[in-house]
């Protein structure tokens, strides 16, 4: 199993199955391209580590990512998935908070132009664990996006927290969006919440921005960028954070939203 210790490693996976060990302040960047098909990844975040897992899709082809992340005692992991391409995607992610005091902060930024199916789970398997999930999406005409976001606290894992928020911006009636927030709580001494918003841009905001000299498309692009940029806030590393912001801005500006 390859290990990443106190460094940033970027991989362009070609093999279908892979396993990684992250230790210390470790960053693993997974970039998929046209040569990437199905991916099955096992990632282990060692006890007392502070890790980042970043997935950036550059593929124009259909792809599937199945990822399981194991988080050890008093370890923290920031997980960010950036999907801004025009392709079909199946994303199946499970984050297992296995050690006491484990923390996970999961964020997705998506511009849906094809058929996308996301299933994201954060499972608490120890006490004093925290799982935060935030999903941000822009859904364009004729796109189909299904998101199932699950927070699960198993029995006996007291004083744990599971929170999730999903925000989806649509621009046309000709799309299909399903956002299914799920909380599975089998313990009383915990905190849990979910919130979802789904709708079109605020006309008053658009009118104000256009009154300042922007075209309607420029105004919508700014709103879209504002919707997606919070994905970058999950990353502590300034270089990675800047890269994510530039990725979002570049991709949104290249898309004709109206």
C-alpha cells in the first residue's frame, strides 16, 4: 500500500483498484482523465493525522469512482470532489469514522450537464466523532442529477455529530434533480441535522447585478461561482485552495449557462 507522509501527491490512476495510507499532514490529489474508467479506492487516514483527499475530474468520458475512506483515532480528513465536466458520473463514497475523536469534512462542487448519480455516506463507528457534509450543485438544461447523502451514527457512539447541507441551483425546467438527505441515528446522546435548498437564481439579485453593467449571463456566472466556491474552504493548504478556486472559476466561465 503506497503511503503519503507530510507531503502532497498527485495521481492519475490507471489501474482499477488501489489503496493508500495517509499520515501526518498528507494531501492526496486524484485527477481522472479520458483514460480513466472505473476506480475503486481504499484510503486509510492514520491516527492523529490531518489529511486532505481531493478528486478532480477532467474526463470527457463516463466514469465511476467508488471510494472508501477509513479515519483513525483523533484524525481529521477534508474530502473534496470537483465535478465540472460534461460527462456521466457515478460517485459512490463512504467515509468511516473508525477511531474515537475522528472528524470528516466532505464537500462536493458539481456542474451537472450529463447524468450524475452520487451516493455519499458518513458513518460514525466510534464516540466523539464529527461528520460534516456540504454539497453544492449547478444543474443545467437536460441534465439529470441524483444525490443521496447519508449520515449514520451507530448505537453506542455517544457525543457524535452528523450535519449535512445541500444547495442546488437550476436554470431551466428541463432537468431532473433528486436530493435525498438521510439521517440514520441509533443513539440518543448525539447532534444531527440536514438542510436542502433547490431553486432558480433570485431575480432581484440578477436585476441588481445587471443594473451595475453586467450581462445576464455574466451575472448568472458570478452567482454560480459563488455557489460552488465553498468547496475550496474545506482545504487548509493554501496552494490547493487556490487551485480549487481557479478550477471552479475557469469551468463556470467556460459554460454558457443561459
